[in-house]
C-alpha cells in the first residue's frame, strides 16, 4: 500500500528541484530518498501545516552516517552503552567530561540521563543547563521542534570537544555529536556555532550573509582561534599540529596572512605548563591577540581559513556566510553541512600538513574571478541550507531515521520517561529577543522550497 501511495503521488506530478550532494536532480517531493523510505525527509509537519516549507529530500550527511545500519538495532543498546561508558573512558585514560547523555523523546517531552560520571554532568541536568549555554540552546531547539512533530525515540547525545566512539574501540552504536566522522560512530548534530546563530536570529534571510563588497576586501587570509589541541597531543610533536604550522607559514609569507591565536586553552596550560607554551609560541613565531569579533573583522578579508583544533573547527557556519573564500584544512571530522560542499566550487581544500596553503592563496590572487565565484557559491549555499527551517528539517530527518532503524521500544520509553530527569521547557524566545519559534515560522513561511 505504501508503494501504491507513493506511485500515485508520483503520477500526480508535484515536482520540485532538490539539492543532492551538490547535484541538481528533479524528484517528486513525496518520493523516497536515495536508498529507501528511511532516508526520505518529506514535509514532517505537513499534517498541521500543509502549505508550510518543504524540506530537502536528501541530507547527504545523514545518508552517509546511517549507511552502516542496514538492519534493525536492539533498543536496549542505548542504555547498555550509557552504563558501560564510564568504565570504557577510564580504560581509555579519559578524565575530561564528555557531556554524554541518554535522551528520551516521549509524548513531545524531553527526558535525559547522564552517561558521564563527571560531577558537572548531573549538575547540568539539575540546573536546566544554565551553566552550559551550548547545551541549553540545543535542547531548547529540540524542544521547539517537538511542538510541531510528535516522535517517540531514544538517542545518545554528546557535546564534549572530542568524539570518542572510535570504530576501533567502540561497538557500532549511533551517537549524535557536533562532529561527524568516518572514523567514529557519530551522527552529525548541528554545531554549537550553528545553533547559537539560529537562536539569536542571525540565520534569517535579512541577516544571513555579509554585505561587504568583494572589491573592498583585503587580499589576505584571515584566521583567529584558540591555541588548542587534542588531549593526547605531545608537547614534543605540537609543531606538527595544523594551527602551529599555520603560524610558521604566516611568518614566512606575511603579505598573504593575517592570523593569530586569540588565547591559550586552559587544558594546554595544565598539560604542558605556561613556560613550555611560551617557548612553543616563540618557536612557531605565533602572534597572540585578544578576542576579536568574527563579524567585525573576518568579512573584510577575501580568504578565511577553517583549521582543526581538537576536531574540525565549528566556524564553517560563519565562514560560509561571510562572502569570502573558505579554505578548509583536511581533518577526520566535519560539520553536518560538509558533505554538501564541492571542492573548488564552494571551498578550497587544504592538505592536513598545510603544504599547499600558500600556493593555493597565490593561485586565488592570480585568478580573482575564480576566487569571487567560490565566495559567491559558498554564500549561496549558506543562504539556502543555513535557513532556520533547514536546520529543523535536518534534525527532524535525523530523528526519524534513528527511530526507523530501532526495534520496538515503547516499553523502554515509558520506563525511562519515569526514571530520567524531565527537562522543563526552555523558553528560547524569552532568552533571545530575535528567536522565532518553529510554529511561528511555519505559519508565516508558506510554500518555501529548500534546496
């Protein structure tokens, strides 16, 4: 019957253009996705808002992340993973908080339990995440989504700096984390930069992109970021880290670069000591400056770098909107928008060792029209895929895909909703004057097609 319904809808001929992994294809809005109905995003709020915006039918990041799970997974796996996590982390030598949670969405409410034994985790639940703004905003957006869709599902969600479910060390359990990766069992969750921009209202059409004219931009590469590295990085090998390599290259080509550290992360001070950090900064000829607002500075330059720290930097949301050329250093981790980008169309790829960074900049300077076309393509992609509705579409699709591969779990949802901490409604509209709840967007944004 499902096949028949889809075929009738297909024959009716309601066609639209959708964007699939950088290719323009024509498909019916109600047809299944690339592989099967698990991948179809459709219009998940169609019943209540039949004239509302249409979601993209394809989400390449999700299709890539979910491709391993071709069979139904046992619904007990989430609790088992959560209970085993503290011992696994001790065995792996991890002491930093993971901010990992077992989450239950049930009857349009959110319930959570800590998988992390670090003392700060339980305190976050007890205070409604008041001490962790990134988590508070993400859970608030999730709650806002649940005012429109009704989905009962379990999930694992982590917000620590490092994804930890390595393919080598962990069983294949899907876990949401801001960093996607081919090396970890992670499903990309929109980054903290992305969610923050959404709740602050800066992803709406009138504030989405920088308006600085291309000719007014400085022909240099601009970068600011924290001096930080993975917790396993040795002081004796630190010079090979991309951010330290960047400082050495910038010192050799000062006419091409305006780069600096905006500070030193406290974890490196604890690991290496201030005296050693001071010596390292001198050896790589690094500049250290105070905080500089991205939007007051970055769009003034033609070229902007995305360089990994612990994982890939989460500045992609900002950089795509800037009207400048994104240069992205290769890394094992990525943001959820990454699979949509095509090299030399939306960004310029840079090797992990940065050996081709200066030559790439020189090429772009020689071919200004190429540089401008990349900047425009990146900004156009941002204009479509960074709209708030597109973010809700992505989250809806992710949750439905997870539910569709999970075995029968009603009894577990009932049990956990009674024993987990209930998260009271987070009023993002009260905390952020420019935030517009999803219901309001759907009522006032009819007929929009996201590509």
